[in-house]
């Protein structure tokens, strides 16, 4: 049976093509499970997974919990607001105490880049990064890639543009690493102030004109402006951002062909994307969410059953 070379999923930077392909192929199998009347398999029976969320989440958290339960794992949810972190307990003490209760896997979200890797080095469980600051969000990129692969039949040679707040986006970084590894042509587009310096060194093309970017790509992955990371200070107003970089029906109508519209969520309607585009026929946004459960089942299964 094929096995991953990685022992943890911290990011897609450096993850071999064979590992990504194995996760995407395994996702196909689990997507079929999700279509069955009984959406459950005994694969992770006897394993315990802790969802360690230090930052808010809707999609990722629910998706991981559903994936774990559908694999028959025992699931423990940790929320920072109701934990002893509020009494001053450190990140490391929190993790070591949870691990002392004999858990097998930790799914972790944190607002600090590197937090997941920090704990991975100091603990013995298997770690899956569910988003760490502006660093990486590997399972989001995997579900984006899985959605693109189903849409186009392949990732090799397709043109994918990521639009928006690239500077603060862990989703953009994981997508760039993963898509480039899988042979897609990748571009980023946004205000120059929201593009990381030297981003082209990651093997991606850079656009600052949204209309040129949309004319180039087969699929656009639209990112929200991360106001919680103070991205609002990088351009004059949200209204101006929408006028210059918003993905609108008018812009799509001017193209000579149909492109696929992705968005990792949460959406700020009327800012980076209009409602008629987000809810329109070219949108695959809710399909991404469905695929997210199957992708996470694949990652949990492949890491949870891996022998040393
Ligand atoms: N895409 C994503 O990470 O969404 P949540 O913050 O709701 O998990």
C-alpha cells in the first residue's frame, strides 16, 4: 500500500509531488464514502484526535471534526476561550497536558506563524496544521487543488490566479507551493502593497491589473482582505479596493471564456467578490467546502495509519 513520506502536515512547502498526488487520489475514495447513506468507515477506530483551535474558524474546524468522526476516531475539541490559557497557561504546557491524556493526533490552528511546528518539535503526536498566522494552511490548499483537479481533469498546465491580500494569506502560500509542485502555472494579483516582496521567486507570475489576470487564467482563487491582520491600512478604502480589484460579473462578462471561481471563505461580499459571482454558475465555492471534508479524511487516514 502507498504511504506518505511526511510524518506530519505542517505546510506544502517541500512536500513531494507523490505525497500530494496520493492525498488527492485518496480523497476521491473518501468523496464516494460521503455520498453513501451511512457516511462512516471504521478506519481510525481507537485513535484519538484533538482539535486545538487557538483562533476562530467555521469551515476548517467543522470539516476536521466531521472528517474525524466519519473515520470513527474519538474526537476532543479545545477552544482557547474556555481553556486554562485564560489563566496564563503556556502553549507548550497546554499541548503537553493534552498529550499526557494519550492522544494520537493534533489538529491545530493558531494566529502565530510557526506555532504548529513549534509544538511538533516538542511533542510526540502527529500534527496537522489547520492554519498558522500568515504561514500555511495546507489542507485548504489541498482542497482547492482537489476542486481544480475535478474541474479540469488535471493540475498540470492549468493557469490559476490567486487574487487579493497575498501578503497576509496562508492560503495563498500553501496554494503557491502545492500548485507549482503539481505543475500548474500560478499567478498572484493584488495591490502592490499586498504582494510579498520577491513573490516571483516562488515560481509565480505577478499581475497588478485584475483584468489582465482574469484574461490569463482558467481559474481564479479570490482571497478576502484580512482586516484582522490590519490589511485595511494597505489601500485607501474597501470601496476603492472593490472598484480596482473586486471580482465582478461585469469583469467576467468581458472575458471570452468561462473561468472557475474559487474562494476559501469567509467571504466579504461586495469587497473582494460580488454576490452574483460568489453564488453564480461559475462558482465552485460550496463544492470546495464539500471536498474539504474528504480531503481532511484522506490526510487523517494517511497520517493516522502510517507506520514508523
Ligand atoms: N477557509 C478557512 O480557513 O475558513 P475558516 O477560517 O472558517 O476555517
